[in-house]
């Protein structure tokens, strides 16, 4: 009996230890909490694998990597992190009066950057998307979509661009043969998010559908782990990353990227003081 009681006690202790460690992890992923002697004493929530995480590393901030920018905002709201680093366009749509985060404000702009669409390295789909971006800018349809989601001031002018198809191993032909284009996204208002009917909408979502329409294929949206976006592309689980993606050196080296189509910045979001 005494031995059985000891075993039960050890089992309970192990269970409690595991529960405590899981609670401590919370919604974080990737690198988790990173501390630095150079930081400003604050802890910033950032999306793993994002431009926000890159700037936190560059500036020597203490940061907590989470699964999405939406999770980063939740960290600030709950007090788990002092601030978040997210995209300016998302901040404009998600925080302030009339939003789910009325007590959050964006303060410092840390970077100036541009968005592009990512395809498999060497893919001719990037060239095809460039041609659609150019044509839709020329006929005004992309500006109308941008106005619908409040990003018209960030839209970049597109120069005329002609599609150049690969002589072999064409991604465009592959997508046509599959009858669908699979778009890798995260939930990121105003670029990709769900409406009340559970349909993906947003500037990027609508532009992806326009490309699908031109290709004559369906468009399927798949939520991905942003930190693994290149792996998802290379394994053909998705055909394109179209989700307010910053054109960093790392991104352009690992993917075939389109021309930039939108201006953005990384900004600090914190509780209003």
C-alpha cells in the first residue's frame, strides 16, 4: 500500500509539472521568449518567421514568438507581452475605436517595406501574377478592390508586364492541370480574413481569386504555419504565399517573388496610456 501511494504521488507530481510547463508556453511557438541584454526592458510579441520577428532580432529586443499577428495582439491585450510588432496595415484594421482592441494604439514605425507574392523558386506563376497585377492596375480593378478594404493609399503602381511561360516544368501548366490554385495564408485583416459566412475575403484573397479566374481554375485557401512557408511551397502543399508578405532578402532568396504591390511598415502596438 505504501509503495502504491508513493507511485500515485509521483504520478500526480509529474502531471502537475507537465501542466505547468504547458501553461507557461501559452500560445507561443517557434523560438519562444528570447531575452537580450540590449533590449529596452519590454517584451514584444511577434509572429514567428515574420518581418516583425526579424526587426525584433535586429534591434536586440526581448520578444515572444507566437503563431500569428492576431495572437500577438491578444498577448498585449492579456498583458502577457508589453507590446507587439505587427504590420501597419493590420494595425489600421484591427486596433483602435470600433475594433476588438479599442484600447490598443500603434506608436513607433520601425521599418518601411513592401509586400509581394511568393511562389516556388523558378516558378513561372510569379510572372503570370505580375501580368495580372499590371493589367488590373491599368484597368482600375485592383484600385477598386483596394478601396473596398481601405488599403488604396498603400497600393503601388504597376508597370506593364507580359507573362513569360517556362519552356519546361511550368507551374502555370501544373496548376491548370490540377484545376485549382492553392493559396497559403494566415488570418490577417485586411489582406486575408473570414467574413460572417466563413468565406475568405480581403485584398489579397480577392486578388488571388482574380488570378484564379484568369487561369480558369478554382482557388483554395489554406492556413499555413508562417515559419514553414517555403517548405509548404516546395512540397507543393500550396502553390503560392499571398498574405501581406514582406519582401525581405531571406524571402527573395528562397522564393520566386512577384513585383511589389503594396507599401507597409512594421509598427509597435501597445496599450493606450
